């Protein structure tokens, strides 16, 4: 039986597993993200004892995803201390002599949601995670989008909410999508995190859904997805999918609005917290 190895490489933890999909994830292990040497040593030890036919890595970025590039599989300009230049693919290849595929965690999640989750039956699936940061990936006809770089949707410009003077928190762009809509921006704006907003929750949601709709509008008009799957910690706030959906449609002002856009277009992940590791297994299987 063919077995795939998956690595979900995150800023706080790495998850390694062997399996074939959401109904077959065996022997899962969580490894704290510390230094590249220590973290990748534990990853290598895991796969040294588990034979697999291919490995997929769904990672935080930025990461070099072009197979013919000298830096293929290497983390590039990440703000994660010590991880710029870390060679994820090279580390895995020291242990296994099988194909290794790497992409962003959000591209992997888009692929997984398209095949097994909330995007099942759709040819174009956009996955956006809204948590500490904001990231997005797209799977079209079962393959993730990438080119010279992978999508960095968290860093597009967004229209400001009238009267909003908040500077934004992105260290690169200030008031980009991530700078205005991430959990980090909510904490900076309100002095506490999304889970602890108390009486400010309604006002915080009004601001948050404005910026989510502003970002999603750009993706609808440029990528024409069939569905937007929104995950991440911020996406767990009550009513946020429906409110964002409504504001997105309102912002489109009846231009190229389809009936499918009006309700149930912005949806929660069907795979829940498993979208990342299942995405890694999907990358291994597809070689995408």
C-alpha cells in the first residue's frame, strides 16, 4: 500500500504524519518550532523510522518553491528568527530517497479543501487563513497556483474603512491586508486578542469584516474562485463568515455578482485544524 509522509511546518510547531488523506492520518507527532537544527533533527528522526513513497511539506513562508532553482525548498525572507535560509527539502532528503514536494501551508490547505473539504466539487478554491498573520492559497483543477513566488495575499493593499486612523502592524507595508485584518492587528488595535474582546466584540467585528471583504473583493475579481474557505483563529469569531460574505457582495456593487456569491460563498474549512497536515499529504500524493 502506498504511504505518504506529510510535514506541516508552522511558526510554533511542526506536525509530521504518515497517511493518505483525512480519514487515514496515522502516527502523528507535534514538534515545537525552535531552531532549524533542533526542529529538523526531530523531523528527520521521525521519518528515519517510517518508510514512505513520497513526502509533502506545507510550510510557513516565504519559501522557494521552484524545483529547478538552486534554493528550492529553502525558507527565504521570513521574520521568524533564525529560519531564513533553512533548507527544509534538503533536510528531508538526507533521510528519504523519495520525491519531496514543498509549498506554502495555505496552498497545501487549498489543495486539501478542494479535494476533501469545503471546496469539494469546485474547480477553483481559494483558502485564506486569518490568524497571527494573513495568508492565502489557490487550487485550480487540483493544482496550487505558484510562479516566480507563491501567492502572498496577506500583503495586498486594502481600502481603509472611513474614519479609521489605525496605522496597521505589517513591518513591511503597514496597512496592507495583514496589517489591518490579522489577529496581531486586532490585538494592537484593542489591546487584547480576538478571544478576549468582551463588550468591544461587535465593533471589532464590524472593522474586521470590512477589511476581510476589502481583501476578498480583490481576489474575487482577479482569481474568480468558486468558493472562499476562511480558516485561522480569527475566523472562529461568531458570525464572521456570513458577515464577511454580506459585506463582500455589498462591496461588489452588483458588478459581476452571481447568485452563488450572495450566501455560502465565504465558508469555514471542512477539514478544520487538519487542513494543514492533510494539505501536506495531498502535496505528497499529487507531486504538485
